[in-house]
């Protein structure tokens, strides 16, 4: 019985010491902006682009694991190589409204990283107006 209690005591002390260790360096992705409004554009020119600039404000390498759009009409492009602390990069987003109904839209891009905040959401929105009849 004494051995079991002693073992449990050692485990509790060990876990407490582990929990109070300082956290290793972490990457942190910081965007200049997290939303973009394309404004009004015609379905005659339904493809629009924007760029989200970011910086690794942490103290470890930043890795972007995924960038997933809420629908197939929105396509993100992101750097596949790790970003060093203090350096930056860009996520380019293309919205293609071809074949979509004119009107207002709002799409999200979910960014998964190894950073302090593992998930960040970017938003693009706009208003595609009907084109001229041909």
C-alpha cells in the first residue's frame, strides 16, 4: 500500500513540475487584415483576386498546414515552406463567380497553422451584378 501511495505521489509531483515548465517557442501568424470586400463587379468579369499579407510574429517557424475555402468558387494559394520568425508571406485568394447567380456573397477561408492560434478565418465578400445581355 505504501508503495502505491508513494508511486502516486511521485506521479502527481512529476505532472505538476511538467505543467509548470515554460512553454517552448511558438509561431504566431498575424495578418494585416482578415477580411476583404471586392465591392461591386459585373458577372461579365466574374473573376476577382485579393491578397492577405501576414507576418510570423512568434519565435518559432510558422507552418501553414491548410487553407480551405467554404466553397469551390473561392481558391486560396498559400506558401508551403516554413516562415521564419519576423518574416512574412501572402495568401492569394481568387473568387470565380462564373455560373453563379448575381448578388451579394460572403465566403470564408480557414487557415490551419502550427501557431499559437491554430485556426484563423479570412473572409471575402462582394456584390456581383448582372452582366449585359449578349
